[in-house]
């Protein structure tokens, strides 16, 4: 197998290597990590003919500048950036061929927060516990366990032969600085005042500047607890809404800790987690309570969107 390289000229604000995460090790204290917007990560992989678990680059708010030292196919999904490949404009959500030595340059961000850059064959950094996902807090996985820096050289595969042009026909997850996220009641909902769920679903919360890939701290009316007991730490999943004693909720995201002791008033449903992944500090979240049946139906609808592009023919 011949290999090529992605050379980082400018890293952007926060660009990391991500696959679908390091699953199966939370009981040993190893976080999952993975993409903030798994939907866009998977779509980008599908557009270049990869499996959904191949590693991409996740670029946050300010995108990178890269030289592609390989002949390959690239797709960029998620946030809408202005992107060029040498002198030609690149369309977000569409696979395109790249010749050895061409330069990918991210410009102005138009919408969303995170873009996913997939190359044919995936980014080939060394896996840690069977995953290439970067977990920034523990410095594990990805490229040296950290965000990319200028001068980094990432191994990729050289592509042999033509791959079909694949387009996602405008499939996007728009946020425009605000998202409505559906929520199911959490396991400690009875620790809160009876009208707290109405409070949660009746206002807009602003994402605090003290937010990151671990979680979003949400600014808004406090969610008042009735029960002052300490909760024994228990496993945490992405989308959990924890509420510390002061009442300011925290929405847990990709780099969350493996366990925690704050009561959880709710969980954002799986279908809406990609929308949360396209938000940034200063953006707003509105919550809407839903049933388990509604959550399952929403997930089926979201997965059907991806299935439309799982085995695309030549669209040129």
C-alpha cells in the first residue's frame, strides 16, 4: 500500500483527528471522544467511499490550510466554510478529486461550527485502543494526542483509480447560531421541582464561553433541585444534561468524563446530537421534551438521510 501525507500549513483554531470514538473502555476510565457531529463525520466518509468509522479531521470555527501530498478524493461536510482547492471553489457536501501537491484552504465560516474533512482511505495515524479519536484532556489518540500544529504531517493513503463523484444534494444540519434540541427525562428528574422540566423547555439557554468539547455550560434560569443529596458517581453518555448544585446545567459532549455525580435532568436524543455539535460559545439552545417513541422515530429518519448516500453511483 502506497501512502501520502497531509501537510498542515496552518492548523486553524482547533483541528483534530477524529473517528467514531474509543468505545468499550469507559469502565476503565478511558473516555470515548470522537466527533462532535457524528452525522457530518459519517456523511463525509460516505462521500469519499470510506467506512463510517474511518478517521477524518474535525475543524472548529477557523479551518486549516493543508497541502495534500497524494492523489486522492476529499469531501468536506458539516459547517459551511468557504473552501478552495488551489484556485477552484470547493462545494461543501460534495466529493472532489485532489492531485498531489494541491492546497486546501479554509476561508470564511458561513454557518455552523465544525467541518469534517474526509480523504479516501481515512487519516492513517496510529490507533490507540483501536481508535484514532483525539481526546485532548488525556492527550490520547489522533496525532500525538493533541490539536494539529503548523508543520504536522499526517499519513493518508494514495488513491489508485477513479472514484465516482458523490454529492449529498444539499443535505445539511443548519443551526444559524441556535438549535432546538429534543430531550427525554433523565434518571434523576425527580430530584427537581415539579415545574423544572417546564423551565428547561420554556426558555433559551446561551452556551457559555467556558464551554469546550467536554461539555457546554448553559447560561439561563437556574434549575432548582429539591434533593440536596450527593449522587454516587455513575456512567455518563453524550447528551446528558447534568445540573450542579448552583443550578446551571451542563450538556455533556464528545470529550465528556466517563462518570459523574451530578443529577441528570435529561438527555438530548441521539437524532439531535449532531445539531448540538454544530453550536459554539455564544449560540443558543432551546429544549423540547419528547417521548421515547418520538426519539426512536427521529433517529430512524436521521439514519435514512445517511442511507441515501451509502452506495451512491456516479453523479457526474
